[in-house]
C-alpha cells in the first residue's frame, strides 16, 4: 500500500506531500493544473527514464519519495535478490529517487543505494500503473500469466506450486551437474596423481617408530668395529688376562696396604671402605666390558639394508612434507581425497538421473498446468467481456491466448506457457495484443475489467489509474465509478479523473491546482475536506463557485454513490 508520496522541486511542484488511504483515492483538478506531474512523478519512482527539464527552480535536485507498506504477499512477489539487497521486510519501506540538474540519478530503498532497474523490480511488483500510454505490468506476458493463474483458483495454484518445486530441483541438479562436469578433467588429472602418490607411500610402509628404531640400529652398525675395539682395550686396562699390571690389581694392592690400619684413624677408615667398594665396582665393569663383545656384531650387509631403508624414509619425507610424520599424514589425507574422487563419478551419474527424473516430472506437471490454463482462459474471456460491457465497451472483444511449447529449453519458472491478452475495442476489428492497444483509456478499462473479474482471487495491491475516464460519460461513467468502488474494497486505488461520477465514490479526494507564486506559478496538492470535496464535485459538474443548486446536485451525487444508487 502506498502510504504517502512526497515531491520536492519537481517541475512546478515545489513541495507537496500526499497521504493516501486504503480504498479509492481520487485526484482531480482543472485542465492544465498539473495532474500529469503527479502521475509522471509516480512513473519515475517506478523506474521510468528521466528526461530533461524535470528539476524545478528551487534547487539543484528534485526528490520523489514514497512511503510504502509491504505485506508478506508483497515480499513474496518481489524478486529474492532485490529483497536481500535492500533488506526488505514486511512493514514500511522508503523508496526515493533524486534527480539532478547535472543529469545524475540516485535511487534508494530505505538507506540502500540501488540502480534504477532494482527500484523498478521492487516497486513494480507492488504498484500497478496504468495511464498516459504507460501500462507497465498489464502488457507483460508474465503478469498476464499470473492473472490467469489467479483466476484458475486453488487447483491452478497448487499445480503451479508443484511444478515450481520440480523446476527448482531441475535447476539445482543442472547447476550441480554443470559444476561436476566442468571439473571432470581436473578431477581425472588429480586422481591419477593421487593414485601414484598413494601407491608410492603405501609401498614405503612408513612409520615414525620404525624410523627411530632404524636410526638407532644404524648408529650401532656403523661403529661396530670401533665399539668392539674400544671395549676390549678398556676391559684389558681394568683387568689384564695375561697377569700383567692392571687398574683393578693396583686398587686391590692399595687396599691391602691400608686395610690393616682400619680403626686406627677415623679419617682413614672411609678411604679403606671406598677402596674396597671401588675394587668390587671395577671388577663388575671389567666383566661387562669383556662380555660386551658378545652383543655387538659387525654386519656390513645389515648396515647396507638399514641405510637403504632409511634412504626410502628420507626420500619420502623430502617429497611429502619434509618429515616422515608429515609424509604419513599426507598419505592419510590423499587416500581420503582419492576415495572422494573415485565416488565423484558415481555422484555424477546420480545427478544425471536426478536431472532427468525431475525434468520428466516438471514436463508432466507443465502439461497439466497448460490444460488448466487453457480451460480457465475461456472462462476468463467471458468474465472480462461482461465487465467491459458494463464499462461502456459493448463491442469489445477480449481473448486469452495460451501459447505452449513442448521444448524443454522453453520451460521457465511459470511452466511451458506464454499467455497473451488480446483485445479490440470496436466491432469488426481483430483483437490485438494489449501492448499494441493505442488508447490509454481502453487499456485502463481493460485493467479494471480484469481486476473486477479477478476480485478476491489476487493479493491486494496498489493501482494507479489515469485516463480511465477517457471517452466515457453519463451512465458509463457511473458504471466505471461503481467498478472502481467495488475494486477498492480489497485494493488501494489512486485515480486521476475529470468525471464527477467517478469522484463521487472517493474515500479520499485530493485537488491538484496551479497557483501564482511571486513571479512564477506552482502546482499544489491538497486533501479536501467534506465541504471542499463537494465544491470540487460541483466544479466538475460545471457549477459556478458558491452556486447553491450545483452544490446540492453534488451532494446528491455523493449520497447516491454512497448508497449505491448512482446510475
């Protein structure tokens, strides 16, 4: 719902704010007062390209700003990318467009700067504009298809929802399949490399424990001869087997020399005890040194084996991380990755099956949707034709074409169908696309007829109607007024008109007037109270200001509209 519209320094409008209400909002004014400025400002806010000369004389910028209440249904209708970009939520949103004399345009949704297309995609889903030959959504095939789907009722809605689930699954599978296929060559190359590396590392059978054990063994084997020679010489020094002088005998002799003096002097007793202990210790060390040769082997062949094995450890560490521990970790990770790559082909086949099955299901449901739309189209044609007759177009022809394609490439989020509304206003003319209907009034009444036929089936929305009264008057004008009144029960309507039969139904009435301002002229907008509204109705009916009879006639017209008796 459009809550308010503020316009500043836009052509002749210096500063105007209009607060709109639910239901039927009527805007009227003298010819040339500037009614088109208001609709032009709304067009710019909805994404129309800005021309030159739109910025007024009161500054360098013109500002058009709307405060809009978004419902949950509105949020669902706006593209998800726009919702995410601007952080749109249910509730109020502030939409702003700023025009500069230098030609620069800036657009905002709340505090987020957006481009013109984003502004159009956001507001174009919430506000429908019809008038001045700019009929926006009404001439879009997608919007026409959405209207037909709404007319189809719950059956069409559920079928469309089911189709979209399959369609989204097809798109998801297609994206995943494309990604998987694009990486297939790279995966093959990676798999071949990993197979070689895993085979090499697995064959090496590395372990940190084995490396440590081999290093110890290598130290022993590489110095085995030195170990044997040194231990034998040390053992001989301690205890000579040839009864020559040795260390142990010398210690024993020293102990014998002083042992007889034990107990004579306290200071000597400890030395005697230490010599005795030393003799026993050296005897033990000598025995161990003599027997050490039994545990040491000189084995060049084994040393060669150990060196070769350690060479493998060094080579694997150099290639896979710098240490044996890193190489072992690399093997574990590479094995896991290789398994993942090997199962990727199975996943690829699964994606192909999923894509095929979802595509078949989507095609089946799309065909069902086409049948529902085709059946609903015939009923909608009759309903709109009846509404057009009520709106003063008895000779109008209206048809709904459902153009379907069996080519999968032509399927979209809305199914296999392109929907086109076609109309001719006069007898004998072939119906043509609404996009080629030249009259803004005819298009506005077509929109009104469609909305009346769809009353209660669509979400509530804001509709801006200009030129809807073009070429009508009298009883037909009253019929148009009644339709607007009925439609306004579930929608917000903003209608620019010069007909009192329409203005009489207003929930709120606004006057657009041009007034002198110093050396220039400005356009002002103001909300009318009850008395002012009657005076404006009187003027629209041709009455003079203050004319009692005209005011009474205007009051009668308003009362008859309120009671539903206007004809």
